[in-house]
């Protein structure tokens, strides 16, 4: 995801939640009912924005890296001297 797409989605999300909260305040009871109403209203605004940004090429699929980069490879235990493997005992 390009930084521009991130900031656009951030702005759309904040605006959608603000609008959803002010709109749901009129007809939904406080608690889970209002929370669900805000969720649905925000999703209705965010999904088309993601679709448009994807069509513009600002979001690439399949490039998600959730883990840290792997550590450098260590030498196998068979290459270490035997005195280091058994704790130095002779």
C-alpha cells in the first residue's frame, strides 16, 4: 500500500465513523446497537474507497508481511568444536 492510499483510507475511516456516529445517534440505542450501526455505516463508506484505490493501483494484493525479517542463518551444531557442544567437559 502506498502512503497516499493509507492517508486517504485514514481520512475516509475517520469521516465515516464521525458521520456514522452522528447519524446513528438519532435512531440507535446506546451500546451494541449504536456500535453495530456505526460499523455498518463505516463499512458502506470504506469498501468503495478501497475498491477505487485498488483500481487506481495504489493498493497491491499479496504483499502482506506480518512477521519480522528472518534472522541470519547460524552455523549448524555439527560444525562447532566438540568442547563447546558438551559444555566444555572432557
